[in-house]
């Protein structure tokens, strides 16, 4: 074997090692970026597994500056967007159909997109983390897009709310701490 053949072989194995290094680096970077990006976009995803009944709940703002978290209505999983400007827990029409919510009286609502007609409904149970409240008034909005429920004041008014440094702490008042309201 000549020195020239050994040099070609070393160059070939060096090229393979460099290619392997870059592929591995890109794979690790993609894995990290996906996990890091997911935590930025959905910082409250862990709340779905919360089993601490009645304990205060701390929410963090997402990348868009909103408080969004998983929860449930009548035992069915939903995504809530906390909205102190919404009078009721506002459920999109397609989701209300899926959840089997009954249409109550007709009502007009002032929204960010203008005045719309919808219906009042009764939600048997609304749960956010370990906070569970029964018999919450809701509204069904036919013009609402996406599968996000606006968690409005018909639920939030029953809680103590503290905000500080991009976090919101929700807790049941003392009279409700031992049981659901």
C-alpha cells in the first residue's frame, strides 16, 4: 500500500466522521428547539395532569402574551384562553355541538369583531387544573373560530386572581377551598 492510498482512506473516513458530526448536531438541535419552542408556546401544558384539587394554580403567559391552558368542560378536554373581557365562558358553536351543550335563550354579545347573536347555556362543570366549579353560565358563539374556549368572568369572577411578573395565580376563595363551588 502506498502513502497515497492511505491518505485517500484517511480523507474518506474524516469526511464520514465530519458528516456524522453535523447530522448528529442537527438532530440534537432540532430536538432541543422543538422542546424549547413547545415550552414557549404552551407554558401551561403541564396543568392538564394536575391533580391538586383546590390548590392555587399558577399560569404563565405564552409567547403571544396570553394566558392559555388546557382544562375541561363537562369532563371533555378543551383549551382555554383566559379573557377577563368576556362575560361568560364562551364556547364556539362547533365545540358546543361536540360537547352536547343545550342551547338556552338567544342573546346578543359585543365582541372584538362586533355585535353577534348567540345563545346562553349552562355548563355542568368547568375545570382548570385542580380548580373545579359547577353550574357555570356559558355562551355559545356561532362566529367564533378555532377550538379555543374563552374562559370569561362567569368562571373567573368566582376566583381570587393575582398577577405579577407575567404570571397569574388563580385560587378558590376560602369558602370553596375544601370543596367545589
